[in-house]
């Protein structure tokens, strides 16, 4: 890394610092030496501040034809108070929240702030449970758990089936920005009570740090997803810690073009709250890191010219392809302040592609940072805000957060404590009790290791999910997370993700999630060809075979490579708990759901799998 590259990091971030100590049981404790600054009493205090200090600045925006529908801070405050007055006229309360089924939108942003402003939790549910589900079973369970007073959808048309499915499960009002299904729902434009200012003010001043602000559902691999309590203290503490690490936020309001769903903590709490805390602007991206919609993301980037990018590995993989073909997009992208990855480690080959393009475009490396946490940590627990060679490096604990590394076999399970950590799960005391150890640390379920055992300031590396590692029949442990990342790197660009299989088997094997655009480019078949035929072409099979051989050649024994691989033709199904909102695969659930593919993978028919190419 050149001095110019170092300068870009130094201008944006605080110096990496960490303190270490040991608990009575010998567990390693890590925390930031800086104290956590006192945060706002509640989230909507931020809106009041910026409505005073920057009333005409864009706060929220969404696409409207060829332009943008924008909402300034001043107008957002007016709208929030009027909608809050209407919420007070309903049966909404801390026990009967507002439930939202649709995706990111300006109206949903206003509704969410209005609810939180008067002490009513907002529970935004992933659209997958409404629009992709076949039986809406999990959605009905979530509705029963919440007992919502208000259920919001952007348009009743697309959500008609979901609304019908949950109708017997609630007694709430249906609120919609558009009534495409003709259900006679209350329109959002009418959900305003401008003459309730005194009642709204009274309710607002009763909101405190321990008031529930949001209920966010975990993805739920099996059974009903849990509703994670997010208090105002959690959300404000997380952003104060963030500002102490990303020091440039104190003098440069962020501008985002962002698709990350508000039903998930990264989009709802990290991205959106970062904008609100720091007086920035959020342009809601109607694109997504999937083939039909990535073009829209590119158009929005060019229109807005954001100051930073926040995405998941799948999104960056697709952006890398677009950047390679678009000079104008490269000029915008690599002149931003930074790019942040979350959800899973970015494959080294993708990271290297960005590094080379950045140097070629602007003469220095765009800072690529990362963070780690969960819905239960709101989500910020660690930040990688300094250069690191290891793609698995997740940085160091942020101010106010303490990590405890507990020896677990050959690994160290990490647990988290701080004001950013949830007090528990809504109406689920049993799961709440299970989630914490005797010292009050949250059991997140991940393993971490020191990047350099002699220098903790070099950061911590993600060492897999404790529950995803397994043993081969030989008794050899397989680090699923580490091998998954190495496999993606070896098989790029044809593969966008991998499920690692082999528990109690003689060898490791991969189930491959294909990258359809890359696979189609690599074969000679027409665009209309069935994808099953695409991945079965000799060119694709040979490329995978050579990638597997490359992984094997890196050495390390049977736990470090896959002896076989097989493409999954059906994409991961969020309705079946196979994928989270942040596009992270639930390895165990996919292995259980795709038992047929697993048996073929470990079977006797060589046509059902691909093996490493022989040397030469």
C-alpha cells in the first residue's frame, strides 16, 4: 500500500486501538480504549436537530419516473409529527406495534420515524415472507406474535395474497400508500392528524433510551423467526461508536444510494441511522445485486454520485463486472470516500479486482472497509477501518463494546456485551435466557481469531459459525467458513457462493450457487438456452474442474479442498430459511433441504458431479 493509499485511510478513520485483559475463567477480553460518547435520548432527536440546522437538505429520496421524489429534513419533521398524531389515534402501543410488509420507500421511512417518535415499535418484515412465500406460514406466525395495531404495505395489489393469509391472525388496520387491490384500505396520505401536536409532544417526551424502537426478525432457519428487541439506546449507542471510528462523518454528511432492506439490521440500523445521525441523504435504490436490476443501481449511482457504497459480497461481485465495462461509472465509484462490505467476507479475487481498477482509475486504492455484528448488536460490534491482508479480518471492537473470546475446541467462540446489545426477544423469555451467558454476554454463535497473536491491534478474523463446522469420517475438523471463502475465490467468476458438505463423510464436497451472467458468458450457447444446459457444457465443467484442482494444489490436507462439486440449479429459497436478507447462505438448512443433491454429490454417478482436473 502506497503513502497515498495510507493517506486516504488516515483522512477518514480513527487510528486502530484495542485494550486486552482476561476474565476470571481465562477468556480473552477485547475493548476499545475510548469511552463511548453519550448518545441522543432517542432516534428522532436526530431528525429534530437536522430540521433546525439543515432544513432544506434532502433526507430521503426515491425514484419518481426519470427523476427523484425528495423529502427534506424540514418536510420530514412535519410529516412525521402529523403521522405520529394519527398513530396515537389507533390502538398502537409498545405491546401492539406497527408492522410493515413492503420494501424501502419514503412513506415507510416517515411511518417508521412517526411510530418511534411516540414510543410505538416499528416491525418491518422482509418482503420475501409476503411476495416469495408459497404458504405464508412464517408470516402468519410473525403476525400472531406481534398482534399489530397497524399493518402497512406500499400497494395492496402485490400484497393481496399475503394480506389474505394473515387476515385471521390480527385485528389491526391495513394502511397502504396505494390500494391496487381495491381493498378499501386506509391510504397513507390520509393517515395524518395535524391538530394533535400537544399529544405528540407529550408522547415524545416519554420516550427514553430503554423504549423499544424496532422489532427486527432474524432470518429463522427453522420455526418462527425471533423478533429482536431494538431499543433507542442500542441504536443511538451504535451510531455514536460509529462516529468515533469513521471520524469524517463529523464534518462530511454521507450521501447513499442504497438498496439494503430496512427489514434487516444493516440497512435499517447501520445505513439509515448513519444518514439520520449525521445529517446525510439517503437515495433509495430501486436496483439490486441481481442480474435484471443491477443496471438500475448503476443508473442511480450516476444520477446521485454518492459519497460511499455499502453492499454485500454478491453486490460487489456484480458491480465489479459493471465497472470493468463502464469508464464513467469507474470515475464515480473510485472517487467516493469508501466502500463497505458486510454480511460475509469479500472473496480475495473480487477485492483484488477493485484494487487494480481503483489504482488504474484514480491512482490510489479506494478504502474497502468491513464491519461485523448481528441483529442483536444493532448491528455494529467491530469495524475494519485500516488496511488488512486477510479477507476474513473484521477489525476491532468499537467504543462501548466488549468482546469475550471463549476457547471452544480448537477455536474461540466470541460473545458480545455493550449498550448496543439487545435485552432479548419479544415475548420469548426462554430464547432470551438461552442467548446470554452468566456474565451477560450475548452468545452470537461466531468464532474469531486474532489476525496476529502478538499484536491484537492488527484485528480479528472471522473463523466461521460455530454450528457450521463439522468433522469428516476420519475425525478431521472442517472449517466451513474458511473453506467456503477459499472455494469462491478458486471458482470465480462462475460461482457466487458455496455450500460446504461432508459431515461424517470421507471427503469434502461443494454445492455451487452459480453466477448466471458469468456462466452464460463462458459458454457458447444462446441466451435462450436452459440454464441446466449452460452449466453442463464442457467449458463450464472444465473450468470448475481446474478451479477445484487449483484449490487442492494449495495444500493442507483433505479438510482444505473439495473432492467433488455440483451446481444447484434452483436458487436459495428464503421462504425455506436458506438465505438471509443480507444474502448470507444458511449452510445447514440448504444441506437439509437439498438432500437429493447431497446424495447425488456423494453418489456413484460421475455425471452428477465434477471432480478436480488432473495435473497437466
